[in-house]
């Protein structure tokens, strides 16, 4: 019995409690055909100051549900991914949102899996950016990626969509497909 191979179509996610983003690279995408990509941002409602602990937890869960609902809608109604990749969030010793990001990712992972049957695989954003542009300084890497993509005609609306693209693009490379690289080799 012969099995039919399906060409990979990759959904990249940049998850955040402030503004998440998604970028879908369809199967057979021609590099640089930016109009063939599907992408969106999902801003969340602002945090209300001076809430009690319980009210703040309820507000956080509402924001998490808001993001999960929009990501699932995107994954089921705006694209048909064969693979889902998500930005691995970095931890800082001064971060206060580690728990919230973990909760967000867990809820989104479960809901995407329930809706699509696809498991989210993490990709380190620094590696995804390095694939796109080569070695980057830690400071302003996100801005440099956005500037490079805009320079090459990418129609993204914000830096989170640029990161979602970087994640999806790295997903292509991870799957053995050709991925976009804008890195130039310096003479020396």
C-alpha cells in the first residue's frame, strides 16, 4: 500500500500575554512570495491596575483564553498546518511573567492539539533569527530582524509577526526544506 506524502505547511507562533502573533507558510511556498503568507497579531486587553490577587488571576486567565481562542481560530479557519512551531520563551532572572507565559503556552498547546491534532514544537527564537540573518547582537536583535524583513518587502504589521515568521521559517529548515536566509557573508 502506498502512502501519500503531504508537503509541509508550517504555522509559526510568537506567544505573549500582551500581543501574540502567527505566521503560516503554505506548502510549496516560493521564497520571497510574501503575499502567499497568512499572518495576524492578537493583542490582548490591557491589564487593569490595582486588582486583588484573585481578580488579577481571573484577568490573566481571560487573557490566556483570549490568545488561545484566536490562535485556534487562525489555525483552523485561516490555514491548514501540517506542522506547528512556537517561539521558545527565554527566561530572565528578573522576569515576573514566567508562570504566566508557561500557563499561556500550556493552554494554547492543548487547544491547538485538540483543534488540529498538531503538537507545538518549540524553536529558540535566537536560532530562528540567526538562520534568517546570521550572527546578531543580543541587543536590538528583534528590531534588526524586522528592519531586514521590511527591506526585503515582507508585509508584516509588527515585530511579533516578524518573529512568528522567523519561527515558521526555522520550522521549514528543521523539516529539511529550503528556508529564507538574508545573511550576507562579510569579507575578512
